C-alpha cells in the first residue's frame, strides 16, 4: 500500500507547491523552482523504481 500511495502523495504535493510558489516568485525565483523541480522528479522517479523492484 505504501509503495503505491507514497509516490502519488509526493507528486500531488510537488504540483501544488510548484503552482503556488511559481505565481508568487520573480524570474530568479522561477529558475530556482525549475531546478528544484527537476531534482524532485529525479528523486521521485528513483524512489518509485526502487519501491517497485524492492
């Protein structure tokens, strides 16, 4: 159950957080958000693959 719910919760939280902070940030802040978004998705995909094959 945790293997399925955890990646979904992380994804929904990431989308909500990004949309909220994107509208309230400057150009420099948006670059930081984009970089953190890429890192978050890499970690999320890695975690999902690990949990599926574990």
